[in-house]
């Protein structure tokens, strides 16, 4: 038994009204009656989860009333059980210390000592648990099982097997010992679990529903995911489930969760449907697994069956009252968002949980909004603080993901300050998220600063920095960083490197890196890598090399590869191959306007306006809509959106008037509109008018008009654009940067352009 000096001291809580009431009743009741009443009250408080009150009543009772009497062992046991359940290690240690001082002989009681072993095990203090276990004068099967369960909880499988062997030498193991041991096998080789299964078979305990449920979970987790098709004959978890003569709700939940864990969402959903149609009830755990399974299914098929299933589950959750549980609502919100449901519906569901929300539900709704409505996600993150919820590292990482969509780095800086305030500045995951957020919002220097200040870098850190360099066109910096890489690169590493080479036209370096993947690093090139190579060849005009690479690929080219080839064909006037690429692209992505728009542009640039018109008619007949060109600029802590012509902006007349003046100034500096980029067979003046009202030009003029309200003191103007910047706007921005003596940063759909002193960071290659 542990000495009191080895245990933490207990700081006695203040008395509560219940304790004072008990003291006032002392004179009126016999000592034995008081002791019995106190016993009952302490046990009741323990069962209700009011551990602090129960302990306070215990200490006050012994100190002020019955100095020489003791409470029952059952009462002490109930307190240790409550400590174990609530993971209250310090309170449990203090109670242990108190009992040893009160009556050292109590350490010989098997019933109470088993509760001690269980308490220390459940609280993760295995050193104390093992010490108590080793000092026990006698043990029973509960003693062994409690310690095995503790080691299993910490994943210490060797210690579990060692203890289990000792148990076998003295007792016949019960189902709880087997279940604990099997839970430890879940994260290890399946052979360990099969050995336990064999022992259970030998003593006929495999028929126990408790053991069978543990076997289902163990086989599901040990077998991992299935690739290349599902084979039910080799599914030990399913075989175990089918062989059970009796199944309880945990059996069904274990099998559904097992399918979900292995990426077999459709199997999980079908099993739930069978379960429900058979009249078997379900609980929160069932719904959470089925919602997770829905998220793995493709949401955007023609019938949108997964979304319909989500509606059905929503109805069932409402009908059974489980919708009132915040975990269920959180899972439902995630499913609706992932399956193409309305974001407004998700937000309304979240609001319906008002008063029951926790940090998990807040993080879930912020996650849902981060991709589709990052501004609202950031506002919710700010509201989180006002609601007195403390963000954890996961909440911060999602908030930073939302910040990556903003025009400037101001929001990322705000989150970064909170990260530091909460003491997470050394967290690698958050540092990686900061690198990404800063780079995407236009501040490569801050990305580099975060990377340089990190204590240690994991592979994600290196990849994030490499992608940042690629995004900003810093190919040589990316290649230099790659030379310093101190971990084994993965597939993502080479996508970043090849992308960087493509943006800078470094063909020889790109080819060398591509070949080194399999030769030096054992990484087989995938579609992403081939897409980068097609883009690399195509940008520099090596169209035949790009075409040959597509024909020799070991896999079927996807829409990304054909779109890369199509873009290169447009740039270099390869009409014949462009037609082929456009048709292939339309086959793979029929609702995307890119194939139609690119071919229309190619024909227009050649002067073939009839063919261009036919392409546009085909596009209309197919009901495909062109993505409108949009640009955003932040002025006065508000993001302003511009379309071509700025027709929807409240200051459009003033903007257009100022734009005309700016165009005149730039023409004096040598600006010549690229009228070949105009799409229609119209007069020169009309073609110029098309170009002059592109959204990024409107955004720039508005920023200049509000120079005093720009972030960073107006020294840098940052514009975000949803499609690729055209050559005319590119020339316009270069001259404007020289005229205003400011850096103009434009982030288009492919990369960043840093315009300064009439030059661009891309060296006119993009």
C-alpha cells in the first residue's frame, strides 16, 4: 500500500449548506443513526456526480462529529468509483491518503483495494495502480481485470498480455478481461487479437455478447480500409456479427461503426436501414456513425441519394428526441454541408442548439462555413470569445483555414495573436496552418517568418512552405528549400515543386524532379504530377511533348490535365489540338464552362467569329453558364466585390469616371490595350471598352480612391480575383504600380502577381 507521503495533499473544500445542516442535527440523533444517514447521503451524491460535495461532506463529518467512527467501506468505494468515472485523480489520491491516516488496516480489504486499482487505472496513473496491485495480500479476478483495463486504455499491449498470462495461471478470465485485452489489440497487429479470440473460443467465452462485440470492433480496426472492392468472405468482423445468436444494440453499433471506420459507408447505411426496418431501436452512437458514413458518400449524383438519406435521418432524430443532443446536431450540420445542403439550414440548426452548445459544436459550424462562407466563419470565431468559450487548437486551425480566403492578412494576424495568447504558439499544426493562411492572403514574408521560428518542422511544414513559394512564383526559393528537407518527401512535396517549376518555366529542373520521384524516392507519379508536367511543357510552348506525355501516361487523363493542355493551346494558338482537348474536357466535366469559353476565345483571337458564335450557342443550348469574373478589395475593414463594369457597386459612376482618367494617364506612359483579347467582332472602341471595365481594374481604382482606408497604410494594394488575370489587365497593373509608386498584389485563380515599378514577380510568364 502507498505511504501517505507519496500522495498529493488534499485542500478541504468549504462547507456547504448540507454539511451545516448535518452538524446542527448531531445533538438530536444517536451516533449510529447519524453515521448511517451520512453514508447514504455521500453515496447518493457520488452517484449523482456531485463528487466535490460528497468529499466535503465526508471530511466535515469525520472532523466535527464522529472523531472515532468510520463510514462503511461501501461509501469509500462509491467515492473511488466516482473519482474513476470523472477522471479526478487528485481527489482520489487525497481520499486514499486520508483513509491511510485514518485506519492503516483498511488497506487489506480486497473490495476497497480493487476500487483503488480501478481508480488509478482509469485516471491513467498506472504506476500507482501497479504498486497498489503488487502490495495486495490477496487478489481476485476483479483485481487483474481492473489493471488490464488500465494498461489497455493506454495502449500498452505488452503489459496487457503479461498480466493476462498471470491471470490465466490463477483464474478463468471473465468477459470483461477479454474485452479489455481486445481493446488494446485494436491499434496493433491483428495476430494479437486472433490469439485472444482463440483463448476465448477455448473456454467458450466467444459466445458472450460482451466479448463478441469487442471482437467485432477489434477486427474492424485491425483490418483497416478495403481497396479494390469489398470481399465479405474475408471480413472477420462481419463473420463474427453474423454468427452471434444474440445481439444487443452495442453489437449493431459496433458493426455499423466498423463499416464506417473502414470507409464502407454504403454498407453501414444499409445495415442501419435493415436494423431500423427490423424494429431494433437506435441511440446517439448509432446516428453519429451513420452520419459519418453519409459524409463518405458522393453527394452530387443525379438523384442526390445521400442528401435524401440525410433528410430521413434528420426526421428520425427529431422523432426520437435525439435532435436535442448537441453531438447529433453537430454531426447533422456537418452532413448537410458535406452533401450539398443549404448553408443557411446548417446555421439554423446550430442556432437551435442555443444553450446546449459547446466548443465542439462551435468548431463544427465554423468548419462548415470555412470553405463556403469564410467571412461568416471568421465572424463566428470572433463571437466564440464573446460567448465565453475557449478555442482549442482545432478551432484555431479551422479559423486559420477561413483566413486563407481573405484578401489581406489582417484576419490571420488577429487569430495568430489569439494563438499566442492561449499558449499554442509552439504547436506544429497551428504553425503549419499559419504558413498556409499568410501565404494565401498575400504575405509570403510572414509565412517565412512562421516557418523560420518553428522549433521543429514536420513534413506538412515543409510542404506548406514549398506550396507557398510555388503560389508566389518563387521557384528557385522552393528548390533551395527542398535541398534542406530533413524528412522523407511524399507525393504532395513533388506536386508543390513541379507546380513551382511550371509557374517559372523551369523545364529542365521540372523534368529532373519528375524523374527523381521514382528513381530516388520510391514515389510513383500520380495524376497531379502528370498534370503539373503537362502544364510545364505547355506553358513554354512544348505542346507536342505535353501531348506525348498524355498518351504515354499509365492512367486515364482527368479533366485537370485536359484543361491544362487546353490553356496552353490557347496561349500558343494550337487550334487543332485545342479542339481535341476541349472535347475531352467537356466529356469529363460537362457542366464546366471552361471548354466552351477557351474555344470561343481561340476562335475570336483568330478572327473566326462565326465559329466562336457557334461555340457560345452550343454552350447556351447545353445550359452551361460561364463563371463571371469577380474581384475583391478590402477598404475600411470591409471587402468590396466588383463584377465586370462594376454595375452593382454603389459608387460605380465615380469609379468609372476615375478609371477613364487613369486610362488616359497610363496611355501616356505607353499602355496599349490588348484588343485581340476582346471576344466579339465589334469596333475597336467597343473592344477597348470591354477591356477597360474588367473587375480587377475597377477594384484597383476604388482602392486608389480610398487610399487612406487601405490596410498596411495603403503602401500595398491587394486584390483577389476568381479567374485568371488577362494579359491586358496584367500590363495595366504593371504601369499603374509605377504611376502610383505602390506595390499591387493580385491573387488570381492560379497564383500571386506582385506588381512593382512596372514589373511583375512572374516576369510576364503565367
